[in-house]
């Protein structure tokens, strides 16, 4: 009988333990501990959205070293081909344009100014421009289209008589750094081989 009572006691203890485990399991299912699946999916979607935003932000930086090299080359080409190396080039070019368009430049003043860009200097030209209206318009158009970079910064009408005008003109350009050499001139044509006769 003693053995039967011992077995019953053990059975009761084991039943209590199993009952307790079952109660805990039911509580875990009804009230889950930790984050729910819905919360985890929300976090995942937030992470994906953040990743897309960061990808859009860094997209312009892709290939940046190559872009910098290309930009640097374009700047050097602009300096080499469009900016004068000497102030005398500016006066020669403006004189040629004035003669070609039958206008007169007088009281020409040049200023050479520093800029925020190292070794690049601003050249300003103030002059009185006079001639027939059509010729003055052609001159200004030619200045803006010239190979040497000119910016027409100001035009003030001084006088107008029977189709002729007199203006105060202000131009700007920039003198390129000495480190940027001019583009080499292209040869006009292929030289004949040594010993070849003309017409061969």
C-alpha cells in the first residue's frame, strides 16, 4: 500500500507540473512574448523604404571620379580655346570685330581684376561704341559669338541721330592661367613628301 500511495503522490506532482506547463503554453499563445509578426513586417518595410531613399541620395555620386575627370578636362578645354592668355589678345580681337562691322571704338579702358578662382583674372573693357544702328547690332552679335569668350555686361545709349547711335559698352572676359597652354594650331594641309614634284 505504501508503494501505491508513493506512486499516487508522484503522479499528482507530475500532473501539476504538466498542468503548469500547459497553462504557460496557452498564455504564450494568447499573449505572445516579444514582437508580433505584424511589427516585424512593419520594420522590414521601413528598412526597405530607408534603403530606397539612401539609394536615391547616392545615385548622383555614382561614377563621380570619372565625372570629375571629364569636368576637369572640359574646364581646361574652355580655358585653352576660349580664354585669352594676354590682354593684348582682347584688344586685337575687339579691334578686328570693330573694323569688320564698320563701327568705331573710342575711349577704351581696360581693367585687370583678381577673381576667386586661383590664377584666373577678370578683364573688363569699357569703351564708347558708335556707328550705324545695324552695324552696331552686328558688332555686338559678333562679340557674343566670338571664339574669345566675351560677356556683354552693359550697354547705355548716349546719343542717336538719323540711324547712327553712340553707346557706352562694357565687356567682360577672363585671362587664363599661365599653366594652361593654348591649343596647338592644326596644320593647313599635308606637306608633300621630300623629293616629290608639284602636281604629282
